[in-house]
């Protein structure tokens, strides 16, 4: 079930929220119980920001590798 969810499959809302909390906690080095108390809207926003930052980093690395 977890593997299917991580590959983009359909899962229950409970499993989806647990995966989101795990991702948030591990990405920002937060204790999972503290992450669980964080409002969903903030978790979602922070993960979206993190995703965009990672995309920009990848684009910059690709640009730098093409210049060589």
C-alpha cells in the first residue's frame, strides 16, 4: 500500500496524510509528533515551497553542466 502511494497510486486519505507528515518531518528535520501538530495548510505550503526550490536547483545544475 505504501509503495503504491509513493509511486502515485490511489490510497486512503489517512495514508496520504501520514506520508505527507513523514515527508515534512524528514525534509525539515522535525520531530514527527511536532510535525503532526502542524496545521495541514502550513505543511502543504512548506512542501510546495521545498519542491519549487528543488526544481530551481535542478535547473541551475543542468544549466551549469551544459556550459562545461
